[in-house]
């Protein structure tokens, strides 16, 4: 299945192995714009929708996002609902390298007259705009870390590629296919009492 989210969730295709349908769904998703980013609400809705189909297939969700939710919903909610439904999450963090570069660009060399004191408001010669950019990059970094953490909470894992292109996406998908193919279920059935 392919879903896209912004301020609302949209399913672009139901589960399919039809390459043409998947390609059309991905193209539609890339062109999907809707103000806002309800990441964790979208994960919960998608998890509920994806687990309504009959049968007992292996279910996992790959979520491409920068982790910058526009709501106050906690990441743990999405992880808990997904785990309860037996669905593993695999977040792919987008734009992390850019945030790191912004954070580094906002770093200022220590002022030798002030020592190494971190007192932002009291240091003479500080650049308030630079401090604001650095604080914004720090906040983005925290949100990205929270987003990445939902994978391990569900038995999945996170991906944090320095860039995203078709080769990176293909390698992520391939690693998940290999993982699913290597999974097995072991069961135990105790003997009836009295035997």
C-alpha cells in the first residue's frame, strides 16, 4: 500500500504487487500537498487501516519523514498502537544531514575573553539571529531523534541516510525484504493434560 500524509491522510493504493499501480501511487504521493504534517496521527490511522485486511501476513510500515510534526501528538502513541496491532515501524529520517550542517554553521568560536561559559544572554558580541538558527536546528534534531526512536519501540529499526535517492530507497527496501524472508515463527503446543 502507499499512503501520503500532510494535514490529512490519503491512501493512494491498497495492497498490491502491480508495479504500474505502485508507480502511479508513488507519483501521486510525490505530487500530494496538504498543509501541515500530522505524522503520528497518520501512522496510527495507517496502522489501523493496514491491519483490517484478512489473513496473517507480515505487516510493516516504512515512514519517510523529516520528523517535524505540526501537532502535539506524542511519537509513543504511534509506536504503541502499531506494536499492539503487530505492525513494525521503519522510519526513514529525511533531511537530517541538512539540519546537522545548519547546526554546525550556527556554531560560534569561543570568545577567549569569556572562556567557555555557555551563557548565551550575557556574552557580549553574540549574534541573536545565529543563536536562534542554532536553537531551531537543535529543536529539529530532537524531533528527528524522537521520530527515529519509534522504529525500535515496535521491533523495527530506523534509517538515517545522508541523502535519499532511488539507490538508497532500493537498498532500504531490499534489506527489509531480506529480513522478512529470514523470519520464522516457532510454536509450542503442550500435550493435553492427563496424557
